[in-house]
């Protein structure tokens, strides 16, 4: 009896030790990944607070005499106010366009029956496998023929089009699993198809819409190749292209460049902080709804 108790006690101790070791290994890996992701951001902000003469010699993360005026100087000298406004404008309009069109299309694919529905849906999804450089020549020729080179519309329309497939992929399974009873109840209350879309589907799809909005925001905000291809006027350039123009100017002032980069990543970080709780819920909503 005593030996049995000792054996059970030993097994419990071994299980606890195994759990602790597993937890330590898991958290060590997660902390290492987190540090590797956060360190470049910390180093960027640290470099933005230094001077041109100390940015390569002072290796401290927290400068003794931080120069916060670098951010104000980058905002004015580097014309980041114009670039920032353009990026906010492009991102807002593209996110709105993608959410509106993809949600309407996803609702139609999910709730309506029409010939060739699945074939058309998979044609849309195939565009996810086409890399941007593979379509850049055809896109450039099309924009020239439409007279959209060096225009805001010519920069936004391809990005709205490029975000529709992902929006369809995320939203259609979600709409398919909305109970039909809710749709019938809305019809009894006098809602038509657009009424059901607006009053039933959209409120229930907020987590999935947040995911689409976040992914689209990241894509549009960080877009560089299309901006380089379409836009030539500095007054139309977004932040990413403006940073390159600032870097490729006369003498590169690295603290101001780092300050501009910090300004460029701040809105996305803020958006991620506010939308992060919707990411997992939105991605898994299509599998769990119904």
C-alpha cells in the first residue's frame, strides 16, 4: 500500500515537472519570437531620437538626450504631412470599397442560387494565387489606356480589386452559416434582400469584417510597387513612396528617416491593437457559426 502511494506520488511529481518544463520551453520560444519582432521597432524609435552624429555611434536603446523634435522636423521637412494624409485617404477609401463590394458579393454567393455560382466563386479565388509582379505589365498597360496613370483613382482601383478575393474567402463561409430562421424572420418583418443584408448579415459579420479591414489596411498602407508604378507627383504619393524619395534625396538624415518610418508604422500598430480581439474570432467565425 505504501509503495503504491509512493509510486502515485512520484508519477504526480513527474507529471508536474513535465508540465513545468513544457510551459518553460513554450514561453521561452514565444518570448524569443516577441523580442525578435519588437526589437526592430524599439531600435527604430531609438534611432529617431538621436542626432546625425550619434546615430551610428550611440548604441544605447534609450538615448541620454533624446531629440523629440526630429519627429516634428520629419513631419515638415520631409513633407510627411502630405504623405500621411494621402496614405490615410487611400487606406480609408480602399478599405471601404473592399468591405462594401466583397460583403455584397459574399452575401450573394452565400444566400442566392444562380447558374455558375461555384465556378465564378473559384475564378475569384484563383486571383489569390497570382503574384502582383506577374500582373504588373498588364495592369500598367490597362491604366495607361484608361488614362489613370498619376491619379488617385488609378492607385486605388487595383488595390480594391486585389482585396476582393480575400474578402470573399473570409465572408462567404460566415454568411452561409447564418441560420435561415433569422432570414425568414427578417422577411416577415418586411425586409427585402438588401434589408436582410444590412440588418441581419452585416451586424453578425462584424468580427469577419474587422479581419478583412485589418488585412486590407495592412496591404494598402504598406503598398510600394504599385505606388512607384502609378504615381509620379509628390502631392499624390503615400508614405511608403515618400520615405524612399526622402531617403534618395540629398544627404540622408537617418534620424529624420527613422522618425518618418516610426510615423508610418504608428497607425497600423494602433489599428492592430484595437482590432486584435476580432482577428481570431473573425477567422474562425465561418467554421463556428450556425
